[in-house]
């Protein structure tokens, strides 16, 4: 375990309550979000350009804060990840998911690890049924035996590791702005997400949503991803042009179940605040519900690809609400509880 002797902003784990007694307010919220609701266009998903980040740091930080505190979702451009790098990551993802099921099964995710392949395993408390997708998770310290060979997927390991590293750089840049607004040192979250730590648990997830049956279009009984909030501090989502379906329900619209569509565009990274950061900010930064809906009449019913990076604090870091709005909990215990709740009772294979 890494030491925090010179890092007073990150208390050590023994001070944190652990286990099933820790409050999971997020799951209580999620269980009430399973209805179909209605789509609305009254909210905008703001875009923030990160070009010349250091020179424009104050301006960019203000724009990020305004966008994040509005609905918790925003899109960034000028982030430094090239279209070629993104295309290579999507190509590697497609190559892996095209493998026969028995080959992918060799790299299956063990419960609670958040590393490896899973197939229709994630059950959202909001809907109680598995998401209609498969995914492959890269969590650096847990990848032993989970890499496909070059014969199965040429260059896969090198491509996704490089992409994951670039995603972390972008996420830490954004989080540094939030840290400053919250009265923390700018590198607070970078230190809490140490890729060299054995307790590192940030995850890159390659996602393949299945073709949607046209007979179920708009029925509200078939979800690519049921309504949920993310466990982490910050999510970066890469989408393919025209492969829509992502929606967000800001807190003000929660009772009415009004869902705002998030544009599927290849020129921007979609970002959203997760529950960890909401706790750390005493709810100043909202972690809002989002989902991937089933295609409706006239929509593309084909398969959908996306890639998500989840910046999740290292296991031994204490998530502690400054004003005591939430009980303290280590990031490791927090993620363990959330994963258990979202993969419970799901079919395997």
C-alpha cells in the first residue's frame, strides 16, 4: 500500500467505517428510477474547449464548474486525444468483441474485480434486469491472465493501455480544476488516482451494446443500460457518431422522469460527475442519473459501441465529506459495495 505520510489531504484507511454498515444512499435513489419517462430538449449539454489549458486554466475551470454544477454532464474538446488514437481504441474493442464466445470466456471477469470480460452481467437496481451489452474492463493491477493473445487480437494490449493512460491524463486535468474550486490542492485527485499503486481501481471499459429487437422498440422493457449513477469521481465517454441513446435526468427533473438526450458526437468527450466526487464536494457537484435507452421507431437498431474511462480513487483513499453530509468510507469498500449491487444475480456467460 502506498504511504501518505507527506499527504495530509488523503487520510489513511483505518479511520473509515467499512463493510455493509456503510450507508449507500445512491442505491436508494437508483431503485426509484426504472420508469420510461419522457425525453425533453429543454436542457443543453455544454461544451468546454480545453485548448491551451495551462494558459487558460482560470477560464476553463470556470466553464467546467458552471457546466458540472448545472446538470453534472458536459462535453470537452481540445483535450489532446487524437481521432486516430480514438479510432484505434474502437478498432481494438471491435476486434475483441468479434472473437468467439468461448475465447472471450477465457478472459471472463471474476465477481468484484472489475477486470476482464462480462456478458449481460450488470443488473441495475433501477430496472432489475441485465444491461443488453457485453464489456471488457481494464483495471491495471488486476489484469494478470486477462489479456488476449496477439493471435486472437493483434496489438490489443498495447493499444488499450496507451488509450487508458491518455484518458487518465485528461481526467486528472479536469479534476484539478474541480479540486481548486473545492479548496483542495490542484493535484489532490491525481494523488488519489495513482496508476502505480496496487490499490489503483480506475477502469477503462470497452462496451458493445447488442442489436435491438425492433419488436420492442419504445416498449420500455428492454434497456441497453438501465438508469444509474456512476460510482466514480469522473467519467469520460467516447461515442461513435450517430450511435445515440444516452440520456441524462438532472435532479430537478427526477420526479417527473424527464430525460435529456446527450449528443453522440465523435469530436468531443462526454464527461459526467460520479458519486465519489459528489460525496467529496458535499453535493456541490451533482452525480445525475443517466441511461442508454432502447431505440425507438425510426432509430438505428444496430449494435452500438462506446468506450468509458472511470476515474475511481485508489482503494486505501478515504472519501470523506467535509461537512459530514455523507459517512466516511474508503474508496475500496465503496466500489466493492456498488459492484456487488450492480452484478448481483446476473446470468454468466
